[in-house]
C-alpha cells in the first residue's frame, strides 16, 4: 500500500520508501521518513499532487513520488 | 567568544540574528565554497561576542555543500557555543536535528522559538523537562517580538564560560552494538569529530568521512561491511535509514514526553486552504488573485507610464530644437541617451515596482507554493512544474519582471524552458503592434486569431523543448508554509534589493544599446539594416523597408510599429501594406528577438549562453510562425 492509496484524512504510518537516494534525502529533510505518522489532507484535481500533513507541517508531493512511499494503516 | 546559530529553515533563526545584529553585520563565505553565512558582533554582559548565523539545514547528513560546511564549522574550534533554534510548533521535527547536534558533543543551548505559534496550535511544552531530557539549557522565546533573547544569550555565555558538553544520545541496543564494534577499531585516531560521532558518520556512509578515514585505516572497510551487513539483515533496511530512523524516534519520544496537547485554536488561517486549494473554488480564487495582481500592476503601470513618456517626448523635442544648429551627431547621442533612460524609467517605475511589491506579498503570505500545487497537473502536460505558470502570466504585461520571476524555480532546465516560453508571450508593447496594425485595419477577430495562434505555438514549443531536455526531477516535493501576515519592512526591502539590481546591472546596458542604435541612425545606414534583414523580409513577402523598424524594435517593441510608418512613408498602413503583409509582420513581431531589456535580464538571470540560445530559438520560431501566418493569411485574403 502506498501513500496514493491512503484514505483521505486518516493518519497512516510510513513504513518504507522505494526509490532513488536523491528523492529520499529530500523527503527525509521534510520529515517523511519510515516510522513517521502522516495524513493526506487533499488532492489537487486532474492527477495533480497531494498535500500531506507531517507532524503539523504541510508538504505537497507529486503522485509519482507518493506512489513510492509505502504506508500502513494502524 | 563565538556563538553559532543553527536551525532548520523557517525556524526563525534569521529573525533572531536580525534582532541582535548591528548594522555592521557582514556576509562571509566558507573558504572555497559559495556557502555563505552572516556574522556580527554583539555586546553581552560587558563583553563582546561574535554571533554567526549559519545556513539553515534540515539535517546534518552532509548530502549538500551547506550541510557539510555547517558540520565542519561546528566541530572546528572556531565556535564556542552552538545556539540551536527550534520552532516550538514543530518540536519533534526540530529535535531530530538537535539529536544530531548532541552527537557532535559541543557546548550548546536551545532557543525554543515561536512559543506563541505553538500556543495557538495548542502545543504546551514542559521546558524544564525538555532541558533535563536533553541535558541542555532550553530557553523559551519569541524572536519576532524580541522576547527571550537576552536570557538565551546570557545562558549561552555561561555555557561558553564553563565549556560544558551535553551527554551524547543513545540508540537501540543493536545499533549501539554496531557503534561500539567500530568505535573500538578507531581508538587513537585523530579527527575533528569525536570518535562516537565519527563512527556514526561512517555507518551512515558519509562519503567525505568514509574516504578520509579509509585512507588512514584501509582495513576498516572489512569491519564496516561486516557490521553493516549484520544490521542490514536484522532490520531489512539500509543502515543510514536505520540511523535516521533512530534519531527520529528518539526525537518523537522526547517530544511526546514534554508536550501537553491542549485545544487547537482554529483560526481563519487553518480554514484558508479549504478555499484556496479547493478543487473548484481554488481555481476561481487563483484566477481572481492573478487577475487582480496583473490588473493592479499594469493599470497602475500604464497610468504612470503614459504621462511620463509624454514628458520624456517633450524633453526630447526640446533638446532637438536646442541643438538643431549644433552638431547632429551629438544630438543623436543625446536622443539615444534619453531613449535609454526613458526606456528604463518606463519599465522600472511603472511595472517593476508594483510588480515586485505584489510578488513579495504573494511570496511572504505563502501563496506561491499553493499556485504550484494547483497548477502542477496542467503544467506537467507541457513538461513543466506548477510554479512555471507565474512567469507566463506576468509575461503578458512585461517580459522583464516575468523573466525575473523564474527565480522561484529551483531547477535549471525548468528555468530555461520557462524563460524561453515567457519571451514568446506577447507583452503590452507587442499588444500595441497587434492592435495598431491588425485589429485596427483587419478587425478584432483576426487579432484574436493571432493570440490563439500564439498560445498554440507556445504549447508546441513547450512540448518540443521538454522532448529535447527531458525532465530530470521525479516530481514535486515542496513544503507548504503556514500562511503568515507579511511585514511591510520585509516586502519593501526585498523589492528594493531587486530593483537596485536592475538599475545597477541592466539599465546601463540598455542606455548603451540605445546610444549605439542612435549612432547607426545618425550614420544613416538604413539601407544597411534593410539589406541585413533582407532574407527575412523576402521570405515573409514583406517590403524591404521593414528592416529598420524590426531592428529598432529590439530596443522597444512599440518602435516596430512607430518606425514602420516612418520607413514606409505613411502611417496609413492599409495603403502601403496588403492584409497578408500586415498579419505576417504582426506575427513575426510577436515572436522574434526579445527586446533589449529582456535580453539583458535573461543574461543576468540565466547567463549569456541562455540569452543567445533563447534569442536564436525566438528568431527560428518567428520565421516559422511568420511563414505559417503568411500561408494562412493568403488562404483568407
């Protein structure tokens, strides 16, 4: 299950990231690392990015990247 | 004594620095890099201390030059006390870096900033407990209001006097085992880092540190591989992930212990995104905001520009009469000078000032990232990101500020493509040509047709360019900052810095170019110009006299209409040009070489190479478009 499948407005936990190191280090800087709780706040229409809440901070993520962030719902 | 301010972006570190720094604050560079910092002397308890504002970084992982320099600086003997600024409303996130700082084992204090913002969010922090858990003094503060700064610096001073190092943080037992294993092998090694921190960096595969140590101890590679493989198998994840995960969970755990969650006060700011980023209303408000911005800037601009240009025109005439008996050469140079100066005035005062203030407002409020969020999907279809929409829209007024606004794009490729497309957007001056020639003589429908054709060509160019320059970034990762009320000072200061750049760097070139053209004019080499452009005028079926207006149009695009009348000997264009020629000429003028001011700004923003590339692309597209327009027009007329 990836961040793209995360139910809107529900807190989920990042368990993994499958992708390049460059993107990962950028995600890590914004706090999107395994173990962190995140919440999808909204989607931009027409295949646009999604906005997620990471510990009170809002981050916009393209769908391609969101699809590589693996999550689980607890 | 020297203090180093360190913290994550948006933590208010620079606000704190500005509060204490004197007017003598200086910018410095780390030797051999472009990474810069600010430094200032501050009076404290009858002593004078140096305060260094280090670049804001999210981590100390050493993945970029700024981070590497920060670590090196922190662990050198140059800093006596580290002042770690943390955004209290984002405690867990900030603490992740604090954990990294604690590993370095340097004397430090923590400034817990934005306590008011945390309060608003219902985050109440037990400061005493936080200080005990971290083994570091923690001072609550609100830097923007100047609160808590004196106690923070006093505390830092005391820590510096006693040179007290905090305890290093401990991780889970399997990670600790790995650290101990490697650390033992490092005994006796000399490094700017303490052995434990060095070990952790080695396990994280910090490139510069690994290579540095392996030169001294080549056989360590074997041990490192063994330990890392074991950890990797136990956790099923790369070791640098495991360690950053350890820091984060430690930070989360500490934050969880000290935070008492109260009720979050829901304010307008929290609701704002529900409207501004709404799938439908979000776009309405986007259009409205951009329309107001655009309209505001350009109606204000036009309102100021028109009388200004009249005065300049009168001044020019007066000068001409004054020197009519004198040397004609001097007069021409004077006229060139005045036109260059007035060209700059006509761009700077009416457009650049309101534009930069407007952009500064949108920026400081935090709306620009929202535009990127809303437009990302659409712009991706053109091979660009959401933020690229802004230069386009601004380009309809004047290309100069539009090119400047490509600064908001981080990616070099993206900036180049956006700048190229922006120069194709018909600005207000080119609008005058399209209207004065096509709409006036052939009707508004044809003028509208030219605009649609223009949009089509821009989209086509975007697709082609993104084919030749494939996208490298995998997608959008962008922090959406909290909406803030912009401060007057910040907006005006920022606008002033950018205007000063234009005045100092672009304007003199504009004046120079204008004088050179005036000299050409004096030498009366109209024929030379006409012959120069002959291949183009022949190809497009235009009279050869268009050479002069086309070349002078580079100076200011309106001139390609004004001077067309002079060149053809009649302002009644319907008598000297066929409808097909009018359309072809207008289309060519819309696309060909950007005006001189735009070229100069491109050179300044993107470099001389990009300027020539963009100019070349423009001429090519103008020729193709002109030919297509000629053929289409021949079908109609």
